[in-house]
């Protein structure tokens, strides 16, 4: 498809969690605040308010460091449920403008408004209309920056240029200009490591990247080099390619070679319906993590552990597990569940104390952009955000079957829960 | 000061334009007039949908929780400026 013919909006909430708190609580407005996890002492600032950013507080700074940089900062415990609810509301507003809404992270979405807007004038009007709907329905303190461009990558880059509350329009003939005003790292897809490697090749900006021989880039970065070359020309439009830097992360995930969860039941059970529900919950969670990382699997392993070693004759819990390998790779929770249940169903499921599921033989998913890039980067530092992602994921992919099952939550997620 | 609470309260509400607007509340034998409803959001509690109202008067921020099934209000957060 001719990508210059499309019109894409990228909408990014400004200092999202902090803005929501400032909307809710007028006594936090105009002040430097930092949204943290539940255990503030050991937490990091997940989002700094606009005021805190101006005073030098950065995202993912430890609360200790934030206090040092900005002694007047108000540290406020995050409320993932609230952010998730508001997220659904702004996406619902977007959906009233176009059915083509793609949430990219908890506070960012892409809207393809080619049909609805017709041209860039229409797109600008629509952006203003969306902004006033956000104002009316969410309040004046929850603001967004909007970028409009012929593809997602450029729309996101345009959006980055004016914050907060910006509206930046980049028409096809203005793309190179936008790139040349931007730093390499501003582009979604170029992380600090890639930037260093580019610098080592003598490439410090997009102009140099564009002029660097494509074959040499490909020699250095393989298919990612092609992507870089095309990106510097503003020609990378498609989502699958968009977030492959990504590549580094995905590769390390593939090196991990499996995704899995097990769950120790609150009480042993012999009821297949109960087991099915837990297994489904696990499959959904594993599938969600895989989609988050943009990978698919061709093997599912399901297992159960029985009874209690103190009452059985053995030296430990007896267990049973098997695996299935299949041709069509998947990251869909329902598929994973169905495969896992086919493994477990024939087993005599009596007095089960633990159920688990894992996936392996992984590959990058060529059809699916790796979502939640920003949150993925954050998980390592903030468990509260991890919990939010889980809600976010299950909000989008929620299925009726798990509604009965309530996983007991802990700050890190499941109760007696082990990532494998 | 920021306090997390879970206290049953009495709330006077107005129903306007298909919205529920808390107007005043009684907590700890004191009456508070609510000046602003700043944000309303919902959350799931099991199969139930719970409503939260972030409201304020001149000196306090209150987060009120409404369980629409049993029509019970609770004060769950209090923040006093300064
Ligand atoms: Mg944002």
C-alpha cells in the first residue's frame, strides 16, 4: 500500500498517571508529584508530573533519588485500576471517531483516520475535536499530545516534538524535515544500544543515517539495517517492522526459550471445572506476556502436581506433565488453553495442588507488533505497573471463562505464583 | 496528609443529566459540603462494578466509594492540604 496515502494520529497522554491524580485531587495540581508503587521506599517514580519533570525528576528514578533532586516532591501511590478505567474511556472516545484504534501502551494509541478525515485539514479538525471530548469527559488536567503523519512511526515522532498538549502535523513532504530536527533516539525503534552502535559507525543524525550505504547497515544490523535505512527516509509504515528494535529485546526473550506460569491452588481440587478455570487464567497470562514481547510458540507443556508429600508415601509431590508440538505458532490464550487442556484432560485429576503451563519453540511474531514497549521496559523496575499491564492485557483480551476465577493478588501478581 | 480509610458515611447526592453527583457527606459526626466532583471512575470487585468519586471541598480531597448493589457509601481516601 502507498503509505503516503494514509493519515495516522498518535495520541499520547501527558504525564499520564500524575495527570490523572491531579485531575482527581486539586491539591496536587501545579505541584511536583511522583507516582510510585505501593512500597514507596523501595519503589521508583513511574510517572513524574509536568512540574516534577521541570525540576529534574525523571521517569524510573528511584524515590530516594527523586527526593534528593526535588525535595518538595509529593510521592503518591499509584492506582492502576483508575488508570486502566480512564484508559478504556479515552480509547472509547477515539473509537467514536474511527473504528481503527490501536492502543500502543497504557497512555498511547494510534488512530488510522484516513477515511474519516480525508485530508490533513480534516485530520487537524478531528484532533481538536478529540481533544475537546477528552477535556469534557475526563477533565481539563488530563491532557494529550497529538501527532499527525502519514504513518505510525512518524506520527509518534511528531507527537514527541511538542509536549505537553502539543499538536504536530507532518505531511508527507515534511517527513525528512521532521527527521532532521529529531535525535536518533527520539525514534521509536532506536534505543540507547542501537544509537551507540550507529555513533560508532559515524552516524549521529538521520541525515547521516539516510546517506550511509544501505548494504553496510545491513552488514552491521542484518534486516534491522534495512529497517533503519527505510526509517531514515520516513518510509517505514507498517507496524510489524515498526517496533522491532524490539529485536534486541525479543531476541533476549527468545533466548529465555520459554514462557510459563504455575499456580498453587488455595485448596487441592479434583474438580475439572476448577482446574480448567485456573489453567485458562494461566494460559491467558502466558499468552499475554508473549504478545507483549511479540513472540509466538509451537510447543505447549502442561503439568499438574498432586497431593501433599506429608501424607503421601513418596518423597515429594508426584506430578504429571506432557508437551505437544504443533505447526501453526500461536500466542493466543484460548489456543494455548485448548492445547494444554487436551494434555491434562485424559489424566486422572485427583487431589491436584498445582497446575502449570509453559510454551517453547518461540519465534518472533511477524504479524503482530510488539505492544506495550514502554511498559515492557518498565516492568523490571515497577511491580505496580506490571500489575497494571496485567489488568490492561486482561481488559483487552478478557474472556468469560476466567471471570469465576479470582487469582489472589500479591504485589508481584499471583499468589504462590512462579514464572518459569 | 494522605490517609487510606474504609469508613461508612452518609452522602447526599443529586441526580443530574444521568449523573450521580455527591453534594455533601457526613463523616465522624461532621458535615462536609462537597464543592467539586473532580473525577469519577469504576472498578471491578469480583463480578460487581464499583464507583469511585474523587471530590473535594476547600481544604480536603476525598475519595468516595459507592457500591451500587447495596447503595453503600464509604470514605476510602482523605488528603488534607499542607
Ligand atoms: Mg505519555
